[in-house]
C-alpha cells in the first residue's frame, strides 16, 4: 500500500457472476481492492487514479443479472476496462474519485 489512505471501507467487487468481498481503499494516487479470500480467483486490484475516466453509480446484481442493490459504483479506465464495486454511500466515493486533486 502506497500513500496515505484518503478513505476506506469493506466492499464487494463484481465481475459478471463472480463476486468477492474485501477491503476497498483510496490513496491520493490509487484506488485499491484486496479480496479477503484470494482463492476465489479474483486478485488484488490497484488502479492509478490518473487512469480513471469516469465513475458512475450502478446496480449491484445477483448472479450477474438481477439488480439487488443501488449501492454500487462502476469505474471506467483509459484502457477500456471497467470495475464494479458494491459499497455503502456510492455518491461519496464518486465525489472523491472524481476529484483528482483530493487530499
């Protein structure tokens, strides 16, 4: 982990039907997610904040299909990737991630 943590919480990453609970945190330079159980096949993610194009609210889905919660964000990066995280207070996270000069 590099840099001072700006904000952290427990979250769920969703990749299609695959989900993993873990720790989600933001530093001044990176967005990070570390699953509690790496044996599920989803690894740790570190996304440089400077590569984030946009962050929007989305629906967390059961089985990757059925919306089950509105407490989720989707992060889009410059390389065309997107990442979905189910977490509380998504608007707070969008505000922080949309502000590249956040301290």
